[in-house]
C-alpha cells in the first residue's frame, strides 16, 4: 500500500492542539509533515507547517502561549511555536500566512508579498506537487450510503481524475483536487460545511480502500480533508518529483530550488530505503524510488547556471543537511548529472577522466573518490569527515600529470614531497573550494586535517609491527580519539575501493586491529599530551639552565615523543632528564 491514510489520525491530534492555541479551526497543515506521513516515512512528524488567512501580527498577539516557546520572524512573518517540556523529539509548529508573490528580482526573493485569503493562490507559489497538499479537519454527521464499493489505490486516482473528489468511508477521509470545488469548499480560506455535506451527499458509493475498518461508525466523525490541487497524490503514487506548474518558472523564481530539488529526492529515497530494510525482502515487488518527472529534470539541467545567483551560505546549508544525515554519494552524483559539479565542487570536477596507475586503482580519480565516499557513509556520519573523503585525492590531477613526464626516481621523490604530494595539496584545494562556499574556518581546518593525515594509518600499518603501538599513540596524542577513529574510517573506505589484486586491500583485518588497539590505548591512557609529562617548560629551563627560547619547546616535543614509546616506565623526571641530556649532547656534536 502506497498511501498511509491511517496516519491522518496523527494530524488530527496536531490540528486539535493548534485549534485550542489559536482559537479557530480555519487553518491548514501543509508540506513535508503531511507528505511524509502519507508516504509512510514517519509516524511522528517533528516539523509541522500550517497556514491560514490572518494578519500575522494580530494572530501572534492572541495565541495562547502558555507552555509554548514562541517567536515571529520579520522576513515572511512566520510564527514558530515549540511545546515546552517535550520528553521525546523536537516538535515545532511553523505558521506562514497564506500569500501570493510577485516576480523575483534576484532569482531568490519576491519583489512583493501579498497576504491572501485564497488557498489556491498559495499553492501556486509552492515548489513541488507533493509539497503542495493541505490537511484540515471538521466535525460532520456520518455519511450514510446504501452501497459500499471496495477500490484499489489505482482506482482512487482514476476516480479523482474523473470526479475530482472522493470520500473514503473506512478512513473517514475526503480528498478534493478540483480548483472550483475547493473555492466553494473553502471560500476566503474558511470551511463551508454546507458544501462539504453536498460533496458527501452526491457521491454515489461509500468507497473503501480494501476492506480495512479502523473505527465503528458513529453519529458524528472528525472528517479528514486532503486538499490536493496540484495532484500530489498522483505523484506520490508514481514516485515522481514534479514542480507545481511550469518548472522553468519555479526555478527562475528561486534558483536555490535547483539544489533543493536534488537534495529533496536524495532525502526521500534514503528514507524510503531505510524504511524498506525493516521489511522482508520480496524480489517480485521491489521498491520503486522517486525520480524527476521528465520536464522537471530537463529544467534542472537547463537552469543550472542560475545557481550562481544564490548566496554561497545557502548552498552550504543545503550541502551540510545532506552530508550530515543522508546519502552524500547520491547527492554528488545528482549534482554532476545536473551539470552543477564544476560550480559547487570545482576541484572535484577536474578529477573526472584522470586515469590512475592501474596497479593501484583501476578507475579514474573521480570514480575512486565517489566510491570511497559511498563506503565511508555506511559507517561514518560526520559531515566534515565525509567532505574530507570527497576531497582527499583531488590533487592527483596535477600529481599524475607530472608522472607522465618520464621522471627519474629522484624526481618522483620530489613530487611526493611538498607541495606536489596530494595529501598536502589536496588540503589546499579543499580550503579554497570550501572557503568559497562560506564554510567556517573551524570546519575548513578540520577538513584539511583529515586530508593531510589520511595516509597516516596506512603508514602505521607499513611500519615494523613493534612500532605500531607507539605511532598510533603519537597520532592519538596529536589528534584525540574521535579524530583518529575518523582517520581509520577514512583509511578503511579508501582501501575498500582500491580493488588491487596484488595488495589484498579488501583484507581489512589490520585496519580493524588498529581500531581495536586505539580503543585499548584510549581506555588505558587516554590522550597523552605534553601537559601530561612529568616535567614542563619551566622544569627544563631550570634543570638545563636555559633561557626561554625555542629550544625549550623543541625539548618538550622530544620528551613527549620519547615518553610515548613507554609511558608507564619513561614518564618520570629522572628518565626524561637523562633522555634530554643525551639529545642535547648529540645535538651539539651535530652542530
């Protein structure tokens, strides 16, 4: 079953709660909360949008704000209500008044906004059909039919195509799609009960979806009403993303919708797939995922250049939302298909069709990067780690260009040192691209750090086994547990998509060993740093009669590096002083 009409009970509860707070029933729940419930994507929506015809300032003053956190924004006069003392979830309600908008002067903001009392004007400004469904409820006398007819979901859509409305008896739900009927049902955005009764009376049968009955018949019912002028239910059933009216117009009004469209289909499909994992597999009824309606898809690609008119921080917000929780691999793929890659991730775009030495990676750089991201996102949801994975090899474009010059072994060694080593220079490109997207300095530094260190776990694994623990302890000292654990995840994802038949890269037992060893070291010692040494800078100056200059910092680092080899036995003043004395003696002889 595609439509979850049972979930309308949940919306009725929210409608009743809001009716008590705003002292009217003439409002409509709209958007993602309704969409996700009907699609079975949630049973407890946390973000519930609603709309109505009212002056927002006047309404804000008369809302019963007891046990609510609340505020109003000046931009669209959106009122946000957050119930206090929530034990589960983060429920919030957002009211944006019914409105119409004039032309968009910067491909993002309307020139003028007009408050409206017409639900049909409001729906025509919305982005996608499945986001333009509205819900309300009203108490009516139970309809009585001489005959009931069982229908399937396909038949519901067929009846809607012919009659423009349908009442489902077993769900106590009235669905209306025709604009003329809607104008008569909700004049000035207020429910006309007489016309609602008229629709219920003229329906020939009491239609029921299958044979399920969820309530016994009562004298009166709270009638669920789905208002669907954009035919969103048809697109829900067909798993189709389609704009409301002309796609070029919708995207030229607000160019950010181009990127939102990609993230939107990405998020919905990810939710559907997560939901499907809990069901028994059925090869004869494989789940269909959402795709763009043909003209909408063509319009996204045709208008992709408009994204250049959007503030970079808004683009960043869309990217972060997807990389934090959903399927960034699929989003990047969609961005590439829409021809936005060179604008959003320019350094990544340059890696396409750049071949790598087949002995190490039998794919071009771009394919390798995307597939490592695909593996990483299966077990690491840190968005900065995912961005680092996306950029960890981007400098290989220039590194491999140098390889083609028939260089000597010595010249290749120079390439692998700064600045042509892709570990260091990929971080430079990441800094440039993510700065252009208005990422914070803190975020960029974290991304750079992961890129620069992404080979370090492999170097530890290549070292003599007796030195691995010390090297891992040093990495922990410099980075902390979470960062090192993330680096090991990057290492695992990088190796999973090497497909090197000579290196047995798919055997990850050594990487798993490092992860286990990291946990053991952290539980036993924690992150041991210079401040945990038995001596400090002042002690060193007094013991060796030194003045405060840079050699003191050097000696602290020498002491830390030495103690990390055996913290339990070496971290005493006596042992550290003996080691530093030997270091100073060797240093003088070298000079």
